[in-house]
């Protein structure tokens, strides 16, 4: 196992045992009570989505066209859960995976993961992504094992009040974003010079060819999203609108009121991307990575801004060599923009 600059933090030990002959299936009404117990066993009462502690939430998901929980059943009891959440018709997020402590190390996560990938493909998605919490390398390893491409590192994404029973950080911690791509058509993009090498390498790794053809003008827009519970926000940039700097500053000021981490997501079909990246770097936004098909089936460059000093940067655990490289790149880019 490879680790970053790291660590005096030990990952919880899970001993691999004989694979368990569990049934992997879609959720059905009545599973909610068992799933709630799984969250309590893994997170105590710290999981940020408090609705997940209500069995009715899971019964409602069983009838939803947005949420697709996958469960592992053994001897009539649900002992594992893995959730697919659709963002739109193009991509979905995987996460909130929980396995009963008595059955960890029995291959349940891998079985649910395989089922979940099949589910995503059957729904016609172009990609799925997961944000592996960097408490430990288990999720990162699982993502890589199932063909996901690591593409972004988000410092401070995880609020400090979220903990697993074995591990607790006082500061906000990072997530490593990985993508499983089902659609890898060649495309034309505007790639900023300052990040050209690292971005092109990720497209090569993903098996996506970049071609030089005329890019159709995109609909210009600037929008803000906020998650006040987690204290994160994002500004979505599609092209350079009129009075860009003034309108961006207005949204940026609004985001700062309630958010400790702020992201800037730039459509990679934005002709003025070099100018916009330079503008954002001067405001101390630094590199995070590439988000495939993130909004409306388009790819975005994510930059990030720390609106707090309470962000963990030393004790994030890495499994892969690329994670180690990306961690160093992100920190070095933060130092670079701080000198501008």
C-alpha cells in the first residue's frame, strides 16, 4: 500500500475471509430498517444525511427513478447497501456503501459494485463516479479494481463531523474522485495551458481521444449551487458572460457566507478558458481535476478554494501512485496561486 506524505494514522484492519454466498439485488420496500442499522453500525450518528436513519427514506427510494440502492441479503437479512444516485440522464454518483461489521472482508462490496455497474449501464448512463473519502484506502482500491479512472482530488470536501467508528479527524478531509466511463467518444475541448499536461494525461488514461475540430459556441451562463449542510458550494462557469468578473465576484461573495470549500467548475468547451483560469488563480482557486459529463453531458475542469483554515492536507491516505502524484500537484498548485 502506498501512502502520501503521511501518516501516523492507521486504517482499520479487515481480515479477508471466505466469500459469502449472499444475494445481491435491488432494494425493495421493507429493507429500510436493516439499512438504517447498517449506517448506525458504521457511522454511529455522524452520517450527514440524517434522512438515511429513517426507514421510510429507503422505502421511498425503492419507488424512485433517481435513487437506486443495491443491497446484499443473507439469510433473509440485509447486510450490505450500495447507492447509485442519478444526477441527470448522463451521469450518476455511487456511494454511501455500508457493510455490517460481522460480514466485512467477505467480498460483499465487490459483488454489489459489479451489480451496480450493470445497473448504471442498463439505465443508459454515460458515466458513474465515486468520491472516496481519504480516511483509508479501501474505497480507492475498490474503485480502481472496478476500472474507475482517478481524475480529481477535492480538499476539504468531507465535513469534520463525519466519522467512521474507527477514525475521526478534527479537520475537513479530502475525497478522491474516480470515474467509470461507458461512453468514450473522441471530443474537441479548450484546455488551459497551465494545466494542459495533467488534463491530457487523464483523457489518455480514460481512452478518450482529443481531436482538433471547430467547437460549437456554448450557451453562456454562470450559476451557483450550495450545500449548506456540508458547507460547500460551487460556481458553474459555461463560457464568459458579459460583466463576468463582477457577476462572478457577486456569486463568490455569496458562497463565502456559508461555505468552507468553494469549487469553480469550468466547461471545457469554454473558448475563454485560459483567461478565466488566470482570473480564478489570482483569486486563489487551485487545481482539483477533471469531472467527466458533470453537467448536461459536458466535461468540466474543477478548481477549488479554501474558505477556512480547518482543512486536512497532511494526513490523507493514498492507495495509488497517481493519488500520491495528484496530492502533491494540488498542494503545489495551492502554493503557486498563493504567490500570485
